[in-house]
């Protein structure tokens, strides 16, 4: 079966900060055009005309769409006029939102390059969450799980670790614990009061494929119960029954990206916090 040949185009992402916002927006937008594949050119920390001129040379050699977040009005005007001269579309992705807020708040914005990345209390909260999450990966240090915001349970290859890291980057202290039918869950986990406990599951076929690919990447070709579909089904059943018994919410990650799984967990977490605050 012949696959559709994708068309390529150049996408220039220019930011006076780290470029995280641009990358997120770019991926969300390009996902709407499955027949096209962007060739991304990312330029971060662009805060002078000299730096911008170097970017413009690259854009001239590879014309395409420009998405940018630049708050300096002179630099922004220079970029826009240069793109117009090159007949290249340039879009300031935050302008519509900033303008709408200015109207609603009845005030003018006071932009500052990289202001969203200042080392404030929120920044250090994320660092603390990341340190906690790394130390509590894969069932480590279960003695202080009560300090976690979220505890993720799941059998092998349900994306527990990457989901935990993603949540930590959002400031959520996350521990994850593997579920193994032959090994009882530590009693201390079942007694947790503060953390939100969430189980991750997937279909047996999905788990089988991931585990099989994992073993192939390790050049392991021997038959093992790790990829036995019957054993996998028993593991999934064990996880479901455990979460059902304790009324822990479960998320099926079969067709979810890490970001979607994390978003679902964040919804559960915030709903729990709102409920606790109203009681």
C-alpha cells in the first residue's frame, strides 16, 4: 500500500526567550495539516538587531512561514518590515491574546522579554517537583510518598516515567510505582491521604508491541513472559482490579500522547483540590 507523499515547507520560529511557547503553538497548528511536513528552523534568545540579521539571512535562503514572539517594539517592527520586503508571512502569535486582554483589563501591556521564565517562586516550585519526581521514579523512596501531589501506578510500559516528568515540569511532585501481580503493593501506598493516586492502563496488544520493540532495541531475542500476551492480560486485569477496589481513577493510555495523559491527570488533580477546598 502506497503512503501519501508529504509536502515539505520551511517554518521559522523566532523568540526572544526560550521558544517553548512557539514550539507548542507550531506543533498544535501543523497538526491540522497532515499532508504537509514542516522543516523547523528555531531561533531562541533573539534580542538584538545583529542576532535578527543572522536569522533573516537564513530565512532568505529558506523562505517559509515565520512565527515569532518578540516584545521589543523596534526589533519587532524590524522583523515585520524585513519579512514584508522578502514577501514572507510573519505572525506574532501572542498579539491577538495580548490585545484582547488589554481591552478586557482596560490597560496597556508592559512586556518584558523572557518574563515568563523569571526565577520566582513558581520556577523553584518546578525545580523542587522535578527533583522529587526523579528521586521517586519506578517505586523508589516510598517512605515519603505522602509528600507527593500525584502517585501514578501502572504495569510496565504504560508511560509512567515520561508522564511523571511532564507533570513535574508543570510543578506537580509525582511519584510512580510499577504494578507487578506477584509483588503486593506496599501497604503504605494504600493508606495515602494527600496524594492523588491514578492508575495507567493500555490494551494488551499495545503493551505487547511496546515491550517487543523494547526487547528488540536491547537485541534480546529470547522468548520471555514479558511479552507473553496471556501474562500481559493478567497484569492488566490485576491493575484494573486494584484500582477499582480502592476507587482510584484509571486512564487508558493506548491512544493518548504523554501530554494528553498528563492533562487528564491534571484535571483529576485540580478537581480533587477544588473538592477539598470546598469541604
